[in-house]
């Protein structure tokens, strides 16, 4: 997977994730400390999933995020010995999958982690997802090994699939139910608290879904241009249509040059009034991306910036709610 260019602007240099019961494998403390507090260790590939898990388990487990900084790109992140130790000691690993965080899939494979949950498998757009989780996927209080333990095959990026599934609140609701069921079995003494936290979190996500439906009612059919696929699911849930020049977002995501003809088509669409909002990834940069941002500014097209890692002090729902509000404000003009 080619490296993507990351913006290292000071405004994005967020501190490591700080949550109740949550630590970072990249912190100064020994990675082994993740398993020393409660005796049960959960390691997530990014701060997004660490936040969700931490909200569910509270103080019943120690939660570690491997990638928790906007200067780190999960696509090309190189795991350290400390990361490896953290995963080796993990009782549960949560990762994105779909080629987004291949380092985590490799670490879990090498460590032989028994309990692994992969977020992309809860996206309805993920190839084979419906078949894999068709039987009793969300039965209350039930989790099957077949539904949640797997062989970690297909680590590479899947052509045509947007792996940024944490921007899809519907997929995250399904993931939360799966996590709640798995954690309820692995931490039976905390089962009641986990169930209550799950219900609260799902209620919050329902509120997010309702706000997106409201945007769709007011702005459904508006045309969005994406410099990268980040935020695609959120915009889709808000009723927007993807009007990105074919091949533009894919080239930027892969760290490749955008073909001149594709760049020209993008600029023509923006300057010609065909685009209602431009959505960018704050954690990547490039000459072609900057050109379309500049063109949007000159054409009066609003620009909405989305990130891949959780901002400091935010929960998943508060973060996504802020993203939805930014989109609504941009469309409202």
C-alpha cells in the first residue's frame, strides 16, 4: 500500500487519546501496562474504535489505541515492538479491516489473538458481509464464534470499497451491537453495565442518524466532490450525491498523481457550478487537492474538512455530530 502524504500542521497535532480506561501503545508507559489494570486488555487499531470500546466497557478493561495521532496514517503505519507486545497481551482486538489498517491484521495474525472484531464486516457494502453475519448477527445477549472470529484473509485494499466505515453510523450501530455481545461474554461480571452502555450509545447514534435524515430532507440530491473517500458514508446518509470526477479520490488516497484529464474534469465541474460542497481529508495533502480547494474558494463552493482520527476531548457521536453539522451549515450557505 503506497504511503499517503500527511499534513503535519500544528493545528492538527493532537495529543494522544485520553479516555477513562484507555491508553495508547505509543505513550511513554510500557505497552504491557495495557493489561495490568483490570487484567483484561483490549487493543484497537485507531482512536476511533478505542473510543467506542471504552464507552462500552468503562473501567472493566484497559483499552489501547495504536494509532491516535493525525500524523500517523493507518494505511502505511509501521508497527513497533511496543505495538506488537500490546497485541500479544490483548484479550480482544478491534480493527477496521478492508485494507485500511493492515498492520493490525498482521499483528493479530502473528500473535494468534483468539477474539478479533473487524469493523468493515458490519458495513452493508462490504463484499460478503450479509452472508457472513446473516445468522443471529444481532441476537440480544448472543455472540457466536463464527460471527466474530475469523482467519484475517484479504488484507489488501478492496477495489471500489470505501473502507472508512466509521463514517457510516448505521455500520457503527451494528458494530456496537456485536462488540456489546462479545464483551458481555468475555466480561460477564460487567455484562449489565456493558448492556446499559450499549443502549445509551445506540440511542445517541439514533440521534445522529435522525440529524442526517433531516439534512437529506432539506438538501437531498446536492452534489458533493470528495478529494478522498473519507466522509463518503456520512454524506450518503445525508442524501448527497457523489459527483467526484472519476478516479480523482482513488488517486489521492493511493498517493498517486491525479491524471491531468481527471484534474481538468474536476476543475471544470467545480468552476461550472456542478458541485455544491467539497469534502476534503485534513490529514492528507497534495498539489491536485490544493488546486481543487483553491478552485472551490474562487467559485464560492463551501469546503468541509473531515479527519480520520478522533479529536481530543470528543466521543465518536459528538465528533460525527459536529461533522454532520458542518455539512449542514455548508449546504445551507
